[in-house]
């Protein structure tokens, strides 16, 4: 642009006449929103270099320079193959038709607080864990409210009945406590987690690796509709974008970035759930794993996370909340065994009881030999054991009662 000439128009950023009902604040955001809409199609998400560039110049100027070939070569290369495309109008129109809105960092509902950890990775130079530049959203809930208390439940697509049961139960109980359950909308563990939260009339969010106008997998379309009614569907890609394989890995970092912690219910040795766990760990947030049968290939990944010290074992929602909840508010109760009459016995009485046979009644002398105590101690203890229903007398001889036989069998097991 020569000195004194009119400013060059940035493709895709021209402002439409304001629709009726639009506020002045929304109108002022239009160029910014359009710039971020263009970036969401032009560049694959997660680049720390692009995030820094946009943060330094602002989205409108960053887009202008990228389109004009004036950005650093490394930034321009990120938009290679799409730099000359301008589908902003089409993307926004498709979004409106599908009930999708574009949420940007300049909006009041942007979840700035929860995304701080991802911003920290940009400062540390992590190349591919940057926060989103914008999010395409379907659903009426506010994004910041939904992510205030959120936990991810992820796992294998080819889940077992055991895994689906655990995921459903965890999600149900977490949602019942007011926590948002976040997952990826896939078959298996993801679908079970979303379904469990919905069954509790709770809130759940699905993070999709493609356009929300055709969320993947198509077989979960009814589930996606239910999620959008009370929660949110989220994507970094505009309408029409296909769920390409590499996008699932990019998506997994966003799942980790939006939650307070991640639970891996089932995962194979090379499961994408393990990548979500790694991203969660890189963000400094707790990773949890549910153990499964040692014979199950679907639990190999979970067991490896636990063995490597990369995940804490959890067995129920209370233990999950102890990891991700607020200090002092979400402690899991200690596991306690049922009290037993044995707990009230002194050591000598317990030895005498161990020396009493289960079937054939015997004399105190034989009990003393079996227990390794004096006969006088046996004679002193037997009446007290009879009073609490552990032994019975048969004409001066003694044996265990049926209730005590059950106690003996349980102890042996």
C-alpha cells in the first residue's frame, strides 16, 4: 500500500449490514470474528507460532499479512494451500442454518481461565499445544460456565461391556454432582460417558474433529442432538470440514485443555485416549485411569499409565473428584471394611476361637492344644464366646456356631 492510498481491504473481512437485534458490541466484533473464522479454515489448530503471531498483531492484521504474503515464512507456510481461499461468508451462513455460533476470545463467554494452562505451553515453547483461536459451538449453554467444573472421560472405541458400564456410572455420578463431562463423541467409552451424564439430567460436551454440521460419527447423530439440547458440541473447524485422521489428535489436546483432569477408562496399547492423557499431563492436570481385567487388551493402555506412574488409580466418582475437585470440598471417603465381632476380641480369645473345630464338638483340653494356650484360659474364654454367638456347648464339649463357620470361611478366602 503506497503512502496516502486507501487501506487495502482484507478479503473475507468486509462488514455486512448488521442484522436486526445485533448489539453495538457484536457489530464492533465483526471484523475480528470474521478474521478468526478465516483462520479456523486456513490453518490447522494448535500452532504456538501462529497463536503468538495473532496475539501480537491482532487477528485482523495477522490475517491481512498472511493473505498478502507479508507474514514470516514459517507463519505463511501454515496456511499453505488455503491462503487464497475465502469461505468466511459461506461458513458463517452454513453455521447460522445449522444453529452453530462462532465463539471467539473477545466474547464474554470465552473460557479464558481454564485455557490459561494452554497459554502457558506457548510461553514454554511447546509447538503444538496452543489454545484455540476460535470455537464453533452448537448449543445454548455458555462456554465458560460449562467448563468451570469439567472432567474428561475418554477411552477405547471398541470398548468392552465392563468399560462402558464403568464410564456410564462415572459420568452419571459426576454429572449428578454438577460436573460437566467432556469427551469426544466417538463410539464406545465416549458415547457411554455422554449417555451417563445425560441420564443424570446433567451437562456434557462433545469435542468434534470436524465440522459441526455433520459431526462424526454419523451413527451418533441422535446422541449429538441430545447433547446440544442441554450441553454443547464444540469444534475448531468450520462447517463442511471432514474429520480427517490427524484432526483427532489435534482435537484431543482441546479435550485436555478444557477440563480439570482426564479419566482413562479403557485404552489399548496405542489408543488415542493415551494421547489425551499425555496432553493432560503436559498441562499439569491430573490423569486418572480405571484398572481393568489383566486379560483384557482394552485395558493394556490404562495399566501402562498406572505402572509408569503417569496416572492415579480411580474406581469411582468420589475418587475422581478428590483429584480434580476443590481442596477440602471433594474428598473421597476412606474405604472401610464392615465391623466384625472379631474386632472386639482380645488376642487370647481370638486364639481360642481359632482352636474350636467347626463340626465335631471337642473338650476344652483339645481346644487348648489346638490354640496353644492354657486350659484355664480356654475355660475362661468359652462362655464369653458363647454369649456373642460364636461357639456352642454340646454336653461339655464345644464347637463353632454356623455364623462362626461363615466367618472362618471368609477369613480363609
